[in-house]
């Protein structure tokens, strides 16, 4: 018996019950990270193009504020779309009763907010924890991206 199985059995957890959480959760993490990276690359291309156009017209402060705000808005939309993907998965596996509850739970889990009174079915609870882990990865990528955008346009604009 492996150390993992011994530890889980000691804690009263059957590893078989969580197999489906991993089978759903890990591909969802990879999918949302890939979508996020593709989205951030697209946002960067748009931001640089708009900034170059605005800077040519001699509006550096306006350009900086517009690009930073627009980038944050688009990144937020990306996060919402990725939470929606998780919500669809929760509905697909029957872990939550309806779309509204699934989306609210997903936004709660992906942000690690932790105040929603909705709960996953017992055998899907690890999937919620995996979504929280996914949120950390996505928000880390977004924070690094926003820093890079600000760093790229700051010297020219102010």
C-alpha cells in the first residue's frame, strides 16, 4: 500500500471517491490556464497597438490610464469566463443544482473568497479546492501581466 493510500485511509478518505475530481479538475486547470495565456497575449497586442496610436497623438497620461483600465477590465472578463467554464463543469457532473448557483460557487472558489453558502456534493468537494488552486495560478499570471503592461507603457507616458 502506498503512503498516499495509507494517509488517506488514516484520515478516513477513500482515494477512489476523489478520482473523478482529479479527472475533471486537472484538465480544467490546464484548459483555463491555456485560455488565460492566449487571452493575455491578445490583450497585450491590442494594448500596445492602441498605446502606440494614442502616444502618437501626444496624449501619454490619457493613454496610460486608458490602457491600464482597459487591460484590467479585459483580464477581469477572462477570469469571469474561466469561472464560467468551471461552473459548466459543476453542472455537467451534477455537483450543483442550477447555473446561477454554479456560477456563484465558481466565482467564490476561483477567487478563494469563501463566503458563499452553496456547497458541492460531498464527493465533488476536492474539485472546488482544485478550482481555488487554479484561481491562484490565474491571478498570479494576471498580476505579472498587469505589471508587465504598466512597465512597458510607463516610461513613455509619464
